[in-house]
């Protein structure tokens, strides 16, 4: 009887000892066993380690026998630079140790393969948190899952504490953007930080539910850390988080071409979409060949969205030109539809010479009127004079502005009692035209009444 009791007591002690033994679990969450990993990207290993009786002291990851430390808190993560990776199958081993020295481990075999176009961005199109499961890289103690309150019935993150923070890290090989929907019932108490710097949206729009807003933030290529932070203690809902490569801007060319001359024309365009990255330049490009690009002739009309107008100059008369509006961001340049126009046939300007007045011994007043620019901008006008008939701009001349219309010229530096010949002139892209020649004779004394000889 005593022997039976002793055996029973011993069994009880062993059972109690087993119940009190800490239960440590270690599991490799990413990459999965059997996964194919592109060689051109850093290998990020995420481990989940829990202990029901104690606490986790340390988690390490080994790749082919080489040990890499992880973060000190969950999710336990380590990043192995892609430069250290080689093609083929490799074994990842994760080891978790609790504060009582107990160890647990997990093993995953992966296949590192050549990169292809589909591997450039492994970020999901949408992070919907299906079935209410938050990915380990998003899990914190202050974020919980709830339905999006009627907005497409997708899952969202709900932050209801001032310190609610969720952090994730993505690698993009091209300039990209992050887009998400946000709802704050009591205001916009919500910030996004990219690489630790508070970001400003390049665009936002209301969804079908006025309480939801769509936000878009751009960022350059490379590894980026994103942190969404609830800043005011109000309930905040975050939904439909999208990471995607940015695109070239969307732009249209206005078909209404105005002010066509023999050397210029006015064209218009509109940047209707920034491609989810800021537009740094926009304008018109043109050529005598079809489908012109910014590698040829172009105007610049500042950054941003919206309409713009450009007057292009320096064109040849009676020539067919092709033009397109363009807009550029960090990804590249987008073009609008091509438009075609023909410059007018240009000819010499038409100009008349005014009467000569206020004649003195050393000066006189004349002028003219440019009545037709010859379908080419007037670049210079004035009067020219000489003591020889039919003076030209290679003789003495004044310069009195540009464009059509009348003008007045002051002729100075003349000699007393001398006959002069004067003509108005106007210059455009085709050359210089002259008005009718007029003549006048300066007075004997510079102190005589203008227009009369002194006695």
C-alpha cells in the first residue's frame, strides 16, 4: 500500500512539474517554407516567438550557418542584405530563448531565384487584413481590427489611443506612392511619417462617404519606413492601404491654337493627373517632325497641375509644325495628343513715314506708323537718316520699340544748314521695310525758332 502511494505521489509531482514548465514557441512567419525569393531584394525574415509562462529573451536567425540578430521586440525581424545572397536553396533557422534558458526553433527552406519584372515590388496592392488577421509586421498593442463602418465592408485599422502607432517598411525600385483612405469622426488627428519625416499629401479627395478621405503621398525609390500615428486620442479608421509605383503625369493638348503668325503661335495644355508624384515641369514641345518630345524644342511653364498657355516663337513662315503638351515628374514625361498647325506666309512689314517737325540747327522730330507686321513680329522700328538719299538702318537711326502702330523719333546730332533725307523703318523675321523718303534742311543757328531760318 505504501509503495502504491509513493508511486502515485511521484506521478503527481512529475505532472505538476510539467505544468509549470514554460512553453516557448518559435515560428518563422516570413518567408514561408518553400518560398521563392528574388535575389535583387534584401531578405527580410520575420519571426513570431511567444512564451506562456516566461518571456522571450532573445531571437536569432541563421542563414546557412551565419547568425544575424533580430529586433528586441515583436515582431522579431532581421534584414539580410541582398549582396550576401546567392542563387539556389538555403536554410533559414530561427532560435528563440526565454529568460529561463529554454530554447525553441523553427526552420524554413527557401529558393533564391533570378529577378523578373513581376518581382520588382512585392508590396501587396491592398492591405485588407482578411479575416481580421493583422500581418505580424503591422501588429501593435494599440491597433485593433474593425469593419470600415460601411465603406466597402473592407477591414481597416482602428486607433483609439493617443499613442496608437503602426509601422511598416517597403522597398520600391521606382518612384512610388502610398495611398489610403482615412476617417476621423472628430477631425484629421492623424499623421503619416516617411523615413521619420512628417509627410504632406500631394492630393486628397472625398470618397462616396463624406467622412472618408483619400490621401496620396509620394516617395522616391529605395527602402522606406512608414509610420501612421494617431495624434489626438480620437477614433481614427485607416483603410485600403496601397503601395504602388508612380506613373508619368496625365496631360492633354488643347486643340484651340491661336495667334498664329509667320513666326509664332499660342498653344495651351492641361495637366490632369500627377501620376501620384509631384509634377516638376510642364509646357509645350514642337517640331517639324511628328510626335515631338522635350529633347527638341520646348517651353517651360512651371510645376503642378492645371491649365497653362505658351506662346512659342522663332518659327519659320509657311511651315507645318507638330506640337504636344507635356508634363514631367520623377518617373518621366507624359505627353498629350499631337496637334498640327501651319504658320502664315510672312512678308516685309508695311510702314509709313511721318512729317518732319521741330527743325533746328542740330535736331528734328519725325516718326512713322507700322500698319502691317507682315505676319511676323516687329522686332525693331524707328527712323534712319543721311545726307544721301534713301538712307537705311546702316546709316544713322533711332530705335523706337517693337510692334505695330505709330511712333515718334527724335533726330539729334545734325549739322546746321544741311539737307537730310529720312525714312521710317520696321524690321521683322523677313527683313526691314522702309517708308516714304522725306527731306528737310537744318537752320543756320541752333538758337533760331524751330522750323525757320534765323536772320
